[in-house]
C-alpha cells in the first residue's frame, strides 16, 4: 500500500502525479511520476526496521526561525541524558542551517563510517549527535539543495546511521512546514513517532506561524505533545525586575493553546547564561580541535 499522501497531493492517478509542487520531496514522487504508484519508497520499510531499536521519537518544530528551537532541542537532549542509563540521540535535519554542531560544542568534528553505517558524534557516552554540519568542509559552506536532495539526506540519516539501542531520538527540524518536515514524517510514519514539541515566542508574529505548524501536524496526523513558549519574559540579574522583551499582545502561547486545545508544556524565560554556555562550548571545541591538529 502506498504511503499516506501529503497535504495537496494531486493523487497517483492524476496527470500531475509526481510532477506537482506538493510532490517535491515526497518519498513516493518517483513512483507516481512513472505511473507505478503501487508501492512506497522501499526506504520506508528499511527505516522502520532500523528504528526498531529506538524507543521514542520526538520532533521539535517551530513555525518561525530564531525562536530557540535548536537550543531547546540541545537542552532537551542533555536533560534526558542526565540519567546515565538513558541513551539519547539528537538528529539535526535543518539541512541549510545546521546549528546543532556549534550549540553542542562539536564544530570541526567529522562523521566516521563503519560496516554498520555512519557513526554519530558523541558528546557523552550516552548522547550521540548527527548533522549535515559534520559533512561540510567549513561551517561557512552553503548547502544549496532542492527538495529531493534534502529528502535523500534525511533518508540517509534515518536509514544509514548506526544509532544502536536508543531510548530517545530528538529530531531538530528547520522552521516551517516544507520538504524536510514532510520527509521525516513520512519516513518515520511506519516506525511510529511519539509526537512533536512546538516552540514559539510570546508575540503574535510568532504565534501566527505556530498556528500553521499546528495545522500541519493535524493534516499529517502527527501527534502534538505540546507547546513551549520560549523567551517568555526576562528577569534582570541585577534589579530582578521582569520585562517582556516580546510582549504577548494577544495573550501569548497560553491563550493560543487554550483556543486550539493544545497542551502548554512550559514558559521558558530569556536567560543570558544559556548564551554564555553555548559560547563556552564552542570555545572549548575550537581549543580541542587546535590541540588535536
């Protein structure tokens, strides 16, 4: 049976099958275009088999860029890995803007290949990371790829990386609802996704895009674990006065979640220590790379 079609799919029997704008990045595109829409991309079953050793799969989404989604993904992975008996993997599928290597202090690291596939880069013994950033010759290199090539890279990450026995796979996605999101949902659909955590900031311009993200989740039948309101106020470390850097003019994530009947998981304030810690991680990584070279 063919994998469930994405929103806007013209249908396998349509003259536009495999050729429409909504077909870009779909695992079934080649089959539909050839008229052989009777079977899904074989990678879907291969990924299902590969993911049998991964207990929980969580996507971290955002409608808008710059809301702290990658930072949240990194902290969630670190938090889960605090338990030494919990094995955690962090997968960065932001193909054009891979920031996880820098946030995790892993800039300059490279992916190694073994007989069982690509090996993740490990921060700790129980925390592995994979990102296209490890495949670039320089952090400044631009990844200029169309949808199908992005989809192929995500397929490789899910199918060819030797994740091993993992309790949690955290998938950090780019902002929006496009190729990367459709690909990861379709490739993991048969392997079961626990759900998505959606990151927003309090102002209406961010909430507007998050509503689209929630709509996307409903349309592709992706469960929503809940919403996190990031940068929710700032408490001055000196005077202790709280300020709203991003004013919640329409009630913020709390009102939005009430209206859309979606759980609000947390409100996370702006904290300068987070930026300092990320900077220190990057500096430590650069120092270690210089020493090793």
